[in-house]
């Protein structure tokens, strides 16, 4: 646990030191769970967004984009169920005055029990070596059986109490389990209450006439209400998708873990409209396709897993998360949901307008079913950044900090370094920049010895360093150093554009998908 916390602290401080993420309005001591992306962060975020957009929209002839407003007619949120049901159960500790999500307190408690079971399994695997049969051990070892049963019983009681809105039982469960305030150890709890996560605001010049609005808590509803606009004007045939990226706002009770859970964040969502009855086929397709997209970034296949939902929201008939191994353990990165015709039907009912599709092949009208893929851009950023940050011990015993960002996402693709600040080397370096800058974000660095400059670019996440030396003036060649292998090749200046294109462009990375 201490190691995880250490790693996470390093991620946060590195993000700040290298201009990736700053606390919001820091000069006024910041604002809780709100962050600003710095010069490198803005580029990394833009590249993640573009990698997603291109793979979803540009690579699929039947998916188009949309950019809907953050403000929407207030009835939207009545129809979507957010006004009545977008709640989290909160509980306050009377001594520490701290506020928690009651379900998260219980889930964390259950997770610890699961970890105890996993510890037993690990110990036994070590003891029995090759002869170890994990399934048999889990099915027969009394201690493991008890841990697993307790874990299941706690989560299922919490699930059914929340479903029944029996908040008194949620509190009773916290008391029965002896769950204490994680910060102070106090068990002096208030009752559990529901808390709506939407931020309210007002539209209009005077208090009397102003309309109450909400900042959108998800981008998806902008897609649903525009479903027919896009279908008709784009002459889209089912199955087809509408994709959108944009800000969403949630008044999270406990916003923590840096940019993992924020109050203002960005989502990348796609709604795929299908014939009723075909939704599970497409749900399986999108589960596979989205996982493949994540794996293409090369952050390690072992860092992803699916979590299929046992308890489904009332509008879903299948749902899964893609979880990622963050510095604080496996947590949700993306959700894939088969949302049936719930949203379109609800908007039809509340607006009185038909949101149906005429299927020429079937010669009939119907409300399409929807499969949704929804990933947080900030959460993607944290996944990519935290896994890329590595501390390496080199052959000579020294160590280096290196940010092994996937080259396609790196803010700066190459740094151009004149070996010395004289003899015409800076001028040649600038000429190279002049040629490359049209297609690539490149940087110039002439300060300090070249070894120090390499280290600086390693920590900054720049995949390539191009060094201009005295031979470059004679034969028009340079060295190109790879951040990850630290290997250097001598190449002609003319070939630099092709090399960077092959190794860093969206085209070459998307082609591998
Ligand atoms: N339209 C479906 C929807 O919004 P969700 O599971 O609530 O589903 C989708 O959110 C994704 O948005 C999550 O998987 C996560 O990546 C991201 N997300 C949700 N709440 C967030 C928050 N408070 N801060 C950062 N990202 C968040």
C-alpha cells in the first residue's frame, strides 16, 4: 500500500514539474478536485482525444461526430432520469465532519476481505509450486471460502438495499461491519442520505425570470436528442453511431485520486443505434473493439480487465467496465452499456416528438436500441501517464526517470539538439525544425551537455532526440536516439520526416489496430 501511495505521489509531482497538470487557481490555494492542463498536458490530452476520434469516426464509415451544447433544456434531465435518480448515498462522520460515499466505504471494506483471500491463494501457490490448483484451492480451503462468501454477501446486501432505497439498512450494514472513518477511526456516523450529483445554474438576466438549468452530467443526452437530426441530414442507415467528446460536470461527494474523479471532466462517448434484438451482438463487438483500442497503446495487456456488471441499471440489458490497473489498483476506465431503447423512448414521451427510424429493409418503423461506449478523457490521461512514468536502473548503475508515453500520444515527437551552440550547428538544427514543424510538434534545446538534455527529454516523454554535430554539416546526417532503448542511429536529414511518420503518426498507429 505504501509503495502504491509513493508511486502515485511521484505521478502527481512529475505531472506538475513537467508542465502536464497544475492544481486549478493555485495562487488562491486551488479548488478541490479541479485541475488545469499545462503546456504538455494540453498536447497529450489533445492527442488522446484525436486518437479516439480518428479510430471511432474516421475509421468507421457508419459513425459520425457531434458537438452538442453543455446547456440543455431542463426537461432533458427529467426524461433521462438524472433529476430523480442521479444520486449517490452519502454519510457524514459526526466527529471528523468528513463526508463519504456510503457505498464506497462498504466497497472498500469488501475489497479488503477479497485481498485477504487473494493473499491466502498466493501463499498456497508458493507453498505447492507447480502442483497448485487454484480452482480446487478456492473451492475447498475453508478460510478462502469464508472470505469469498463474506465479500459476496456484503456487496449483495448493499446492492439490494440501495435498489430498494433502504438507506437505513445501508447505515446498519456500516455499523454491523464496524466500518470507521478512514482518516480518524471514528464510528460516529449520521444517517445515510441521497445526494444529487448535478450542478444547477440559472439562465436569464433577472432572478424572477431565470430558468433553472443543469450543467450536463454526461455528454450522451446531447446525442440522444439529436438522433433524428443526424440520422436524417446524414442519411444514416442503421446500424450507425454518433460520437462526441466534451465536458461533463458532477458534484462528486468525494472527488479524490487526482484526475481520476473530478467535478469537471471530459468524456468521449459514442452511441451506436441498432435494430432491436441485435444489441447484444453489437455490445460484444464494441467490448472487443474498445479493448483492442486500449491495448494498441502498448501499456501492458495485463493492466486491463473486464468487469461485467451483475446488477444492471433499470435501462440496461448488459453492461461492463474496462478496468485499468491505476497506481491505486484496478478501477473503471471505460463503460460499455447496452442501454436498450430507454433513452429515446423517454425523450419521445417527455417531448411528444417521435424519435423513430424507418427501416427500409424491414419496411417498418421502430425505436432503435443503443449500445454506448463511454470513456473519461482525464481518466485515460491518468492511465497513460501513470503507466508510462518509470524509474530505470542503467547498466552503469545510475538511474533515469523516463516517461515512456506511446509515441503517437507524446506532446513533443522529437527534440532537435545542436551538439554545441556554435559553428553553424544551431542554424542547421533550426533548418531541420523548419522542415519538420509542418507535420510534427518538435522542440529545440541547446542548453547543458547533451547527456543532460537527453535525460530532460526522457523525463518529458519525448520519444526521439535528433542531435546535430559537426559531421552533419559535412554529410547531412544526424543521430536519432530512441527514448526507450537509448539506441542511436545515424540517418540522413532527408529521411527524418519519413522516420517520424512511421514511428509517431496517427496513420501508422491506427493501421496496427
Ligand atoms: N453516459 C454514460 C456515463 O456517463 P459513467 O460510467 O457515469 O457513464 C463514463 O461515466 C466514464 O466517464 C467513466 O468510465 C469514467 O471514465 C468517466 N467519469 C465518470 N465520472 C468521472 C469523474 N467524476 N471524473 C473523471 N472521469 C469520470
